[in-house]
């Protein structure tokens, strides 16, 4: 049976739903409705129901959603029922911040290794990690079977490092470098550019 292709815009909303559902769990709530969930995150109830229906039936009319059940299902859909080790490449300000970021805890990810090509940084300690030489990315990441990486390098180095990550077996790259990267089929790149986010907001000012 061919795999159903889910629109990327729907996939992008699932982590937002999961984050709010987990917050509701912390507050001690056991059930919620698409209306309540939508009000908390700024999405219409109809959109939430439509998004979730792509993956099955998770609620009942009149009773809403069991939060624990929906959290479990979304965790499985997003493949974060286990912990993904992450390599961070580029130990400037952004790389340091990500290496120390505590928000990954309990959300499916764990920083496992750090890389940089600056001899002054290689061998130094950030948190509990020793920065490794970027020249060793391919064998080190391949041996560790790491499939997820965060890219925090300058534009001039972004494609070169991406090529090394792909050769090492990385299948998912979160890039803070403001340039579109060329990757083979089967490798996903997600871009995060704070300037673009700010420009979207200033349009409305």
C-alpha cells in the first residue's frame, strides 16, 4: 500500500499540538476539546480536527480527546518515542546556546557531540562536551550512527559541511545558516532564520 503523503503544513502543526497537550498534562488536565486546544494555540477547532483526521480517529464527539492518549499517538507519529542523538556543527554563539539548551529534555532529542573547525575551539569544553574537529565529522558521526544535526556555520561553509553530514549518514538537518542547501532525496532540511521571522512580523506593524 503506498504511503499517504501528508502536507508539510500539517506536519509542522503537530509539534505545536503536542507541546500544548503536554502543558495541559502538567496542569493536571485529562481531557480537552479541539475548541479548547485551538484557543490556546491560535488554530481553529475545525483545522485541528482536520489535521488529526489525517492519522486516524483520536476523539469522540461530545467527550473530546483523552490527552494522555493523544500525546502518545502524536509522539509516535513524530517518531520521538525514543531519544534522537544530535550533532551540533559550528560553535559560535548559536552553537553554544544550543549545546546548553535544556528544552530538548523530554521532547525526543539529546545533544550528543559538538564540532568546529577553529583550532582555538577544538578540544575545549562546552557543558559536558568536548568540541571535536569538523575534519572528523564523517567518521565520527558515521560510527555513532547519528542521523540528526544542527548546522550553525557561516554561509561560506554551510554547503561543504552539509555534504559531509550527508556522507556521514545524517538524514535530518536543522540549519541556522541563511542559505538554501542542496541535499539528495531522502535528506530533510529545516531552516530557521530569525531575520525572516522578524520580517514577517514587521509586515503587520
